[in-house]
C-alpha cells in the first residue's frame, strides 16, 4: 500500500506580553501601535484576548530555518515598533509579577463572547503560548497521527517551560500557564478518535448544540486546525530565546515525520492511556527538564536528558530529511543550561543574594526576559547582499 506524503510544512504562532520600559509592568498596546504593526507586518500580527498581548504568526514555511528567519523578523519589528511607544515585548508565558485583575480584554466580538461564556475563568487568562502547525493534508493521516503524538507532548512541554511565577509568587511549577489554561473547557490531552468522520461527528454535536460556533474553540494540547490542513501542537510555553523555540519546533516536525514514516511501513507508535500520559504531562509542568518522566516500558522514572537522547536518535533520519538536524540536536543545550523557568529563578536568586528587595528581584527577571527576547535574532535574519552584487538568473 502506498501513502501520499504530507508536505510537513511549518507555521508557528507566538504570543507576546507588552511591558512599560520604566515600570516593567504590563500595559495595553496603544491602538496606533497595533495599526502600525498590522500595516508594517502585512497581516502577520493580531491582537489577543488581553490588551497587553500581541500575537504573531509565520507564513507557511518549508523548513525550520525559514520559520526561524520569519520569527526573527517578526520579533525584531515588534520590538522596534513597541520601543516607539515606550514598550518592550516579552516572549514568556506568565509575567513574573503582574496582576490579572488589572488587565482589560480586547474590544473584539470573539473576546466579548469568550468573557461572557467563561466568566472569571477567562479573565484570569494572563498567559501566552507557542503553537506549531505541521502540514498534514490527509484527514485520516492527521487523525491517526493525533492519536500517537500525545506520548511526546510532555517532552516538548518540559523543554519549553517559562512560567514559574504568578502574581509575584514562585508557584513551584515550571509551567504554571497550564494550571490557568486547564480551567477552560475543551483543554488538555486530546481524546482518541478512530477516524476523521468520528472526530467531525463528535465536534459537530457541540457545534449543533450552540455551545461553540466552530472548532477554533476546541483548545486541546493537540488538535486538527480548523483553518488549515495542519496538526497543531498547542501544549508548549513560549520560549524567550528564539534558538530554544526552533529546537522545539524542529523536534515537533521531526517526531511527526517519524510517526508518518512508521505508518508507511504499517507500523505505529504504541498508544498509551491518557492517565499515563497525563502523569508525564504533570511532571513536565512541575519540573521541566530538571527531573524525569516515566518510561512506560521500563516502568520507572528516567532522567529527562536520557529520554531526550533517545528521541534525538529516534528522529535522526527524519530531521535530516527535513533539514533540521542541527536544530534538533540543539535541544541538548536546553537541558544543559535549563529552561526559561530555571533561568528566571536563577536571576531572582542572584538579585536577592545581592541585596535586592523582592520587588526589585522580580523586575530583574523582567529585564532578563527583555534581553532574551532579542538574543541572537541577527543569526536568523537573512544576510543582506552587498549593493553592488549582481544577481545571476537563468
């Protein structure tokens, strides 16, 4: 039996927070700033639920390198435009000390409806994430892969963790964002569907009941996109460093390709109960990469560094085919240096040890996040050609 090969194209969405450059607290995006972003970034930027948030999305990209160039451009331009208004963007899932009570949601019909339907649960949504779309244009393949990918979602989450603080308190978690997000309905690990038609029948019942107007209000950790022929991973925190983002994107793309490759051989990844995957999801949320996840076959907790090595070797063939082997290997750096959550705690601890007050230590964390937002962006931007260089064609 032959299988149609999906495109495995990429689309990446990132949500940023906006802070005042002086107070370092959250502030609403001025309408003029949003209009300027919309014009200069040609539809790749949009408002989010809260006025202090801004969302960007790459164009459809063939490779991780292309996605990295697009994200570097978007981050650079957002930072430049925000600076004109005395603001700075953060690529972090929770602001270290901001209070959700003081935020206002965007004046948009969708967000009015969300606030009306969800009440206080929606008003607490002072969180940002990173979503990765993988082009899978065959409906049945998309549903089949969606049933196998959840095994790896805790691993991806662990690498991305960037939300240890909430309203100035260290939560003890590396990804507190999910604790907030999981209060919404239709979140968490996706159900398992045996076919595309079963999936469509199930969601249509919710739509026909008048509870949601379309599938964009299904917020599972992994879902078929309602707008694009893609499988969309939504579990990850957003990473302040673009290099970390690209490592996670490369792993997501490569793991998906590996599962498809198994499918062409009439093989598949073993599907474990959501109860077991949920335990690893919690461990990733709690510890990031600093502890371990359950190896279900061994029946024991294995340190994350060992698990990552197994995944890297597992997807080597796929990463090379997708031209992202270098980015996949760079995930080792995250384990070695720690995730954003680990770095934020280190910055806070150093500030306290140096005599800073609790409030000033929190501000030091924000300053570090501002710096990491633009770190190494130039390495991913296309190199400008010399003005006198001739372009050869034909």
